[in-house]
């Protein structure tokens, strides 16, 4: 008996590599909140002002500039590790070990006493985490075919969101359980919580030691291009080490970007514009969400349960739904739906700001916001994956995901200044309006793709 189309679409989640992304997604998602959202809660409780917290969110720009060192991750072997683990796993393990060390540094730094060391350790976590993402994104793209990328993205997002429960609610619960002075700031609960988070990175390390490298066939185009570049440089008189360095720079650094321009032509600018602003509503709003909860009088336990557990579960549901919708409706339609939902649900925070401390309203707002974020994320990751050439998967995906973060993260750095000047309600309204240009760009990119298909 033939399976119902929706049941058939769901079967994609039983693929071993699709299911395996759950653990790797956890490894990727754990550090992010610890240097952004959860850290902002800690800093606000420690008495750090909103403007400083907003500016410190620029630590997240490390994720936006990861394309600068992505060619190294894509091509440079690590001594001993690459021979032992392979190209992708070697870089994953190195990045994960650095994340653990830097998290332990954060755990032993009190921001109310000395903020500067905290910044340095947070930067180290962000840099190592971004490096882990470069290798992991390349693995994800290389591991399965294009038709499974939507489900691969959804499973990755599920593991990612489970990690965010751990790094969000887990930290707050641990800190709350250890805190003997809930009405006043105490460093010790945060020390314990961040030490536990460093230990949780063992999940990612064990997964890296267990997974297999993707069986990627040699890319004949890339191999041929490397040979042509080598011959051209030899004709120009280069030799020895100079020849090797110049050849590597061209094939590893320039070729991935040139390949993207050659494949899409002038449309590359339109695609990059869409990538640059697709998640702008969520990213800009997210920096001030935890300070907002603190200022509205929500306790650690309330925020942990509603925002960091229930909300993340809704994001996982949204991610799974996004994967199914992508397989059923197509990437572009799901992208448009996700953009509409992401922008419009920010207006619920305007309503919440007017109510003050209301747990029921918080549940409703967080549910709607996180469900829409999950749908948008799955569709967007699938879209980015489809843009890459397997010959340059790590570098090109790093470029796309970096472009996605650079402008939103930069604008988000001023979010505390905006709230101080105009208040939370106007801030949340502004973040919703930021999503309007996204709808136009999705429509334009979709129209151009349809035109190309008819040619």
C-alpha cells in the first residue's frame, strides 16, 4: 500500500545521518547562548547596564566573520589529528576542546569585579564555536543529498535547540538551585552553572570521536581547476614554496567566492542581500529579551521554564514542521512563511511589555515566537545548503552564514541604547518593521529563480 505523502515526507527523519545530526547540533548550539543570551542575563543580574550588554553582544560578530578563516578549516590539515580523525572531525575536536577551556575561564570570572577577562574568554568561546560550525556545516552538506537537506537542517536544529535548553534553562536552574541569596547578586551560582556547561561539551567531543567522515567523491572540476591554476603560476615563473602558497590561496580562498559569482552572476547580489537580512528581526530582538525578562520581574525559574524549555520545545516543533513544509511546499514558499511569522510575532512582545509580569502571557508570546523561528530556521538552512558547491562546502556555507549574521549582529549592538532612549515597546515594534524588506527580497529571489527555470 502506498504511503500517504505526508507520512512519506516524515520517513526522511529515519535516515541514519539525518538522525545523527541531533548530537552534532547539540554540540553546535551549546556555546551560543553562553556568550549571548544567558550571559546577558548574568550580566544584567550583576548590575551591568543595558547599553554595555548591547555592545558586548558584538562578541557574536565572531560568527559573522568566520568566512575569513573558513578556507583554513576547509583545506589545511591539522598535525596528527587529521590523519587520525579525518579532515572534518579533526577541526571539530580542536574547536570543541578550546570551547571547553574558554568556558572554564568564564566560569571563574566575576563580571561585577572584572569585566574585561570575561570579554576575552567569551571571544575565545565564540571564535572556537564559529570554527566548530564551519567544519560541522561542511559535514552536514557533504553527508547527504540535496533532497534530504531540509530534514538534515531540521534534525540539526532539534539538537541545536536541545542544547539551547541546556545552555539556557539548565544554567538558570543550576544557578537558582545553588543561589542562597536570591534577592541579591551572587557569583558562585554562575560559577557552578558555567562549569557544568563546560562539562556538557563532552557530548560533542564523544560525537566527534564516533561519527564517520562523509564519503565524498573527488570533485573533478575542483581538481582540474587546481591543476590549471598550478600550471598558470608555473608559467609566470613561480616555484617552490611561493608556488605552493599562491596555488593554495587561489584554490582555497578565491575559488569558492568566484564559483558562487560564476554560477549566479548578477543574481548573487540579490541572494546575498536576502541572506544578510533574513533573520534580522529575530537576531536584533533576541539580545534584549533576557534583560527584558529581568526588568519585568520574571525570576530565573520562570524564565528557565517558559523561555528556555517550553519555548525551545516549540522551536524544535517549528524546526520539524519547517523540514516537512520544505519537502512538501518547497524552500522558497516556506522561507516566505517563516519571514512573515518571525516579524509579526515580535509584536506580541509589545503586548507583553504593556502587561508587565504575566506568566500566562509570557507562555503565549514565547510559544508563538519560537514556533515561527523554528520554521524560518529550517527553511533558511535548507536554502543556504542548496546554494553551496560541494567542492567548497565549508568556505561557501561559512560565507553565507556569516553574511546572515554580520548586519543583524552589528545593529543588535545598539539595542540597549535604543531601549534606554525609547523603551521596550517601541524597540519590539521596530524589530518587527525590520522584517518587511525581507518579504520583498524573498519574492524577488523566487521570481528570478522561476524565470531561470523557464529559460
